[in-house]
């Protein structure tokens, strides 16, 4: 039987509804909720978007808890030198199960369009308090495409608070594996919009290095402070740590091998009132890297970025929340190593990335988002090579488009999302961008997702 | 410079942080009840009990020095801490009865502005 496109859409919609109906009695809660005794909506407008409480929970090291612990405190009457113990009784484990359907406007050559993934991925989390001041967000993910588990976003932190100049002073250290994963806002790459995405539809080739190029490919150690609940300053230094690669790292087969240390910085200012939460700040990174080696010539990348986030609670509309978020990333690169290897036609390049989105949260049940993105940069036919679907016929990195997303949370731990990504320009052109006759609009994609968090 | 950083400064920084972590929690003189308040209540109610922390503002946390809170009996405040109320979670499973009693006394002692 031949599957027509409407039939495939019908099956997809039916599957989503069936999953919804059969899961209505599920009372699943993830580990932070188990630990704090608080509903998901206390920390999230809609996961992973953090409320002011959620940001403070993360700032404080994921350790706030109200549930029973195994404890032993120091006996102040006896001068013993024993250590204390504060251990969660419930092990902080959680699961996220994603199943999805993706269809692009034009099929990718020699592949079947209308792509079901059951699952798309399954993530296991060790997320919660490890000790009094130490906690984690640690994730391993199975992907259907890779057919294996791999280490995913991880942030293990120590945090504490004191007073400084008579004002609250929170500080901490973080070990993490993705620049910006340690950040508190949803305007920076690791936790930015889109919060879910297809992993099979084509995406633009050009990407700033801080915009996910090093995710799970580095090991970082950093520190952060928040003074007077307004001024946030953080910094992390990164080294390459290739999952599945040999140790010590020979660099072979990996595009980015950090030479020395790659510093990441972050400064943000926030103010929160009863119904308003505003943040604006800057972040960036400097990387010196050798492609496929740890010696020899290097490429240098410096990313400067600015971001803002504004969440407005609307009491007249039963405390619905309207969010505005945006970021601009400027990348200046000096690709000496790539140029010498014949992979670039000039050394100096730049890349500009602009992303912005507006989201309306209808309680904690429904949210609708409109996002825009634009990438521009230095054209280079050797760096952005011609290839079907993923390439550029004119060597131009320009892409722009929009993302529309509607997420329905029938329960706080179930997300049913419909997402449409539209491209006005893709890898440098509207039509025949890849030299093989493909239009930018051919990559427009419908993405349906059912996510279960428990 | 970069090599010095990799081989000296970074390991030294990490070691210093690990040593800081290993220090006893009680290095800073603080009464037990103050510690209990800081661990469990400051996130929303702020260090001065005003509820003026970002989380407290967003969640509408009560000013603990307000007459609305202070006019309640000790038993009522203790019950709120133990069982929670509204957006405030229940701490009865974590805190001992004695801790809750001390917290009530601590809240009573918060100066009115």
C-alpha cells in the first residue's frame, strides 16, 4: 500500500492522540520535583524555561529540598571531628522520552520523507542534590539515529551564599561540558529557543562556535557569582574532551581541538518584580583550535554576544506570561590552519547570528512561540562547499527564516508540540542554493513531538 | 603564558576549590536555627524575612515580619512550615519537630521595619 502524505499526517496525529489518551493517568514527576516537593511550574514557565525560582534553584546548586534525608549532623556538645551527612533518600533519577515525526517540504534526495522516530531519543538524568552544597544536572541520551547512549549536557556545581557589602552574594563553581549550559537564562544557546527540534531535517551549515559547535565535546571548569540578586558574573575555561576519542587526545578525526584553554565569559544584570523579570547581558568565548590535530597551525575564533530576556506576568489574564528573548552573536575567526590545508580561500572571516522569539504562556498548559533567525557572514566557496542539500552553490553562509511552535502540556510532565520551521534563505540563496536545484523552502519542516518526563 | 595556565593555574584553581569544598561546613559561626532558616527559607523569604528575593517576589512569598504572619499562633506557623500552604512546600518530612519550633521562634524574632 502506498502511503500518501495526508495518510502519513493522519497516522501521526492519531498516534499523538493515542499516546495522550493512554497516558492520562500517568503521575510522573522528575527528580527535582521529587526533591523539592514543588510542581514543575514553580521552576519552569514551560520546561526548560526557568522562572526566577528556577534560576535561583540552579544558582544555588540544585540542592534545595524538602524531602526526607539520611542525615548525621555534628554534635556541637561533643567536640568530635566527624563529617556531616545530608543524603537524599530518593535517588535523583529522571527520564525523558521523546518520540517524533518530521516531514520536510521536499524530500531529501534518495530518502523517505515523513520520518517517524520511536523514540527520537531517551535521556536519563542524574539531577538533584549530591550533598549539602553540591548538585547536578547530568544527562545521558540514547538517540535512535546513533543507536547508542552518549554523554549529554552536564553541569555539576558547588554553590553557597554569604553577604558581601551587606547584600546577598551567591557563588559557586561548575564542571560542565557545553559553553552556556551553566547559564541561568533562556536567551543563550544551550537553553535557547527552539527548546525541541527535529534531528533529521536540514539546518544551515554556518554556525558560531559558541552556538553549539562544542557541545559535549569539551570539559570545562568555572566559577560564578550573583551579587545583590542583580549582577551575575561567570567564567569557565574549556579543554577538548572528545567522547569516544582516545585519551590522551591525539585530535585525529575531530574538527575542534582546543589549544591551551578556551575561556568563556558571562556578565548579566537582572531585575525581578512581582510581575516582571528582565535580564540583559553579554557572553562570549575565545578558542584556538587545530582541526584534526593537537599540534601545528591553529584557527582562532572569538565570539562576542549580547542577549536579553523579559518575562511579563499578566495578572489580568490569570497570570499568563509573555516572554521576549533575543541574542546577537558576532564571531570573528582567523582560519590559518584551514586556509593552509586548502579548506578556506581566505584567513579572516566573520559570522553574525541574530535570534529572537516571543512566547505566550497560557498558564502552564499551553504555549505558542514565534521565533526569527538570521545568519550572515563572509562568503567563502572553499569553506562553504557545494553539495546536495547541506552545501552552498555560492559559498555564502547567509540563512534566515522563522520557527513557529505550539506546545501543549496536558500535564506538567507531558509535552505535545507542533513546530514549523520556514526558510526564506538557506546557505546563501532562495532557489538552487545547493547547485542541485533545491529551494530554501524545500527544507521547511513540520515537526511533531510527544515528550514524557518522569 | 597559555602553557603556564594549563599546567599551573588551572590545576591550582581546581585544587583550591576542592579544598574549599572539603572544609567543614561549620567554619562560619552561625546558630543552628539560622542555618536551618538559610537552607530552607531564604530562597523565597530572603535573609531578612521580607520575601523580597526574586523568587519570593515572583511567587508572592509573605513578609515574615508582617502582621499577617505574626498574628498567627505558634502552632499555626509550625503547621504551615510542616504541611506547606499555597505555593509553599511542606517541610515536615525533612525538618525535625525541634527545628520547626526553633524556626517559629526565629520568625517571631524577625524585627519589624
